[in-house]
C-alpha cells in the first residue's frame, strides 16, 4: 500500500522530547506516540533555519524534526518546525 503525501509527512516527522547534550542523545516521539532515543555521533549535523552545525544546542524540546540516515544513528537532523512556531500557530 502506498502512503499519501500527508501520511508520509506525518510518519517521517518526530517531536523532540529531550536533549542530552553530554551523552549525545536525543529522545524523540514518533507518529504512534512511541518514544525512542537517537544516538548522535560527532559527524551528526543539525540543520536549522539559521544554517547547519554539529551542535545539539540547536534542538529544543517540542521541535519537529526529520532524521536523515540510520533511524537510530542519524547523519543529519533537520528542524522542520520550531516549538515556538507551533505555539503561535493560528490553529490554537
């Protein structure tokens, strides 16, 4: 069965629950509300609207992200929507 674009977007996006910068772990919640941990290496790049860098400081709990590379050891973490953008959405 093929997913619609909307279904694919919902299933490929994750919500940041917490960030452990010292250990290099990001806890995320997926579409099914199940949490998992991403083990980030020194090579993991975080891409935001301000550019890209290797620092997990760019991530905030509540940010919506997309992961590129292995599901548990990402090469790139792309911030799709910031938590503060979500909170100021006209949907509220």
